């Protein structure tokens, strides 16, 4: 017993030291170490040619492309804008047992080779290789075909990737659980939230013009364009309705959030932005245009309560981050999390928005 007690004492001491040292580890450094010790897949690379839509449409393209690359045992060459503003080293954790880099930035020689004429190109729906992507047996056969022919670089059309049926739920959970902005964007977000809200709960409202089509889209369904970009008046009405009809919120729910609103607009819908001034909060630090949008994106994702925008890919991505990264236990509203091409505005007929037609 005396011997065992001595050993136990030593183990406890070492365990304490280890815990203390581990707390000082930089998780980013751990991700860097895991990423940089690996090379690209021996089977080769997959890239996307062209792009379809803006930044958050590219996110959709990239998670479909990453899944395809994994199914074909290839390293994904990430679209340049995505690799610039997101920390793609974390994507290695999506496939923890893979012994090659699952994704690399879209620059340099690999990008040049994948865009070149020597790469196998999977084109539109009439391409037989495109059809092979839609079944597991087809993907396995395509992987063997590419491996047999020693095709190092495979390119796929952006439209094919964008319109591909979404991948399985387990992969989506892993992807969005590891979807983080770049380190410098996270730092700016940390500083802004600490300076502006501290430990106080806050809400975020997402305003979008949908490239100028918001009003037209909504009017065709006899809905107000408040569906795309709720004004301060509409936001107040929503919070008060939730306050009056829910037993799961505190008595100061609406007053707390109405005094702490962050407006994420990407400089769109300025007429609606004005309705939140002077008490609404907007990012006031230095940033480039795309970086500003990413900062809006992350601040909204971390909010305690989030009002999203119907038909916006950015809202959809924010909603998924909130669920899968477990950022906040707050509410996402409206309640459309998964986009479906068959979704119509009729789905809103019996919702909150259905009662506020134009």
C-alpha cells in the first residue's frame, strides 16, 4: 500500500503538470501541426472550375466539393476566396483518420495544374462522370477509373457542385462544426464583442437585398419585403410576440435584446439600416469589403438571438454554425434551416410572416 501510494502521488503530480501545460497550448498551433505534417493525397487533387454566386454560395460549393474529393480519395483545392477568409486547416478534423491533407489553398502550382488542359474535366449533366457522382457505386467506380489512368488532377464544374444534392447529415455536422473564419477575423470579432457587449446577451438581425431581388420576390407572393430585411419596427413586433406567447423566455426578454441589437447588413438595405439607428450596433473597425461581411457573419453567428433572412445563403450558413458549432443556444428565426429547391413562399402562409403580408 505504501508503494502504491507513492506511485499514485507521482502520477497525480505529473497529471497536474500536464493539465497545467495543456491549458497553455494554442489550439491553432495544434491544428497547424496536424495539417503541415501531412502532404496531398497520393491519388491526386480535385478542384472546382468557375463559381456560382457569392461567398456563402461558395461555402455550399466547397462542402459538396470536399465531400466529393473525400469520396474519390483526393485533396480538394479550395476556391481562393474561401481559403483566404476561412481557416481551412480545421477541415482536417472533419476526416480525423485521413492520412493526407483533405484541403489546400487554391493558389500556386496545384491550382495552375488543375485549371490546365491536362486535368480531367467533369462537365455538365450529360457527362457520364457527372452521373457517376450521384451513386455510391458510381463514385467507387470513378475512383478506380481515375486511379487506373493515373489522373493526378480532376476538375469539376461549379454548377455541378452547387446543384449537387446535399451530402449526408453526419458530414454536414462535421463540416459546419469545423467552419471557422480566419484567425485575424476571429480576433477582430472577439475584440468587438468584448468592447461592445461584454458579457451582456445580444441579438443580431441580418438584412439582405438578395442582389436587388428581395422586393420583387416577395411581392410575387404578396409578402412584404420585411421578410428579407426586417425594420426595427418589425423586429420589435417579433420580439414582443415571442414574449407574449412563449413560456420559455424571461420577463425581460424583449427589453434585453431590443437594447442590444447588432445589425449585419454587408452594407445592403441602407433604408432599413437607418431604422436601427442611433441605438443599434454596427461594426466600426477597419476591414476590407469582404472582410467586413465575414465579421458581420461571425458576430451574427455568436449572437444569443438571431433573426435571419429568407432565401439568403448567408443566413442558412449562420444557422448551421449556431447548431453545429454549438455557439449559442439561442433562437433562429424564421425556422428554415435546410434549403430545398422545392420550398416556396406558400410555406410561410401559417407562419409569423404569413400574418404580415404586404
